[in-house]
């Protein structure tokens, strides 16, 4: 059995909004509903686990009722860090399950079904997969003396989600103590000693964190 853990713990501070960013409306309904729908579109049998802070869960249920949102999902309590939140979602999966589990940012509602499929297919083959995109901008690295120098952007990739792993392996990886170097779920697996396979993401798979992102999201919704 395969799962997706959708982590949504944002507070919307960079949006300048009191409403958590995952609840902000695009195309007439909350960002988070678009995200869940995309995974349901990929595979209606996929088990969906939504990780939300306790103080946002009542609002989410009210939004589901308001929008008649009926896609089945479980809810796990969010933690103080991404590591804790992912671990909380992972805890709802039985130890006996031997399928795949993906971890996805709740505010990435435009991940393509093709990207999702590439991630699950590659994780089935290699145990760990994450979508990436080439870097379009020039890059410079800051040095300790305050100087900077250019780096070859062809050697770098920007990382997206979903990051998909073998359930047994990722459960063992999340048994590790938290480290500051755990910037996403793939870094947890990497620290555990697992090689991460890269697959092609999609350019529209943006993370909505600023008002400009929200404006772009409205355009993308209309195009869809």
C-alpha cells in the first residue's frame, strides 16, 4: 500500500495574512485542497495523511464542510520542525506496511501527475526519489572572508517535493535524533546512508510562500 504525507504547518507570516497560507484561496478554494486533489488524481487508492498543527485542525474541518470536500484523509498533529511533522505523519503508517510513502509540501498545489508518477516509479526501483529542476539563475557562493565567487550552475539543482521512499527504510531513518542539517525529508534519508535518486520535476511546482507566489498561483489555476 502506498501513502502520501502532506505537511502543512505554515502560518502565512510572509504573506502578511492572519490566515495560514495553506488555507488561502486560489481559484475559489484553499491551496491545500488543490494539493490533495492532485495526488487523488494520480491514484485514487493512495492513502492520504495530512499533517496540521492542532490549532488549525478545527478550521480545516470547517473549510472541508464549507467546500464539500470529501476526499478521504487522516490527520496527524504537526510538530515544531519539519522533521517532527513528517515523523508524526509517518507514525500513522503501520510497521507491517512495505510499500512507498511520499512527503509533500502542502503549499505546492501545482505538482504535475507526471512528476508524482516519476517519483513513485523511481522509488519503487531505487527506494528513494526526489524531483529536481535545473537552476536558471547564475549562482555565487559566499566565502568566510566575505568575498564571493561564481559556481557552475549546471552542477546544481533546485529540490521539489514529493520526496518518495520505501516505508521500512524511511521509518528507520526517522528513528535518528534530529539534526540541524535535516532541511527536508531526503536529507534525513541521506544521513541514514540512503542514496537519493533524482527525477525531473515540473516548473509549475512552486511553493506558495509570498504574495507574488499567490498571484502566480491564480494565473496557474486559470490556465488549468
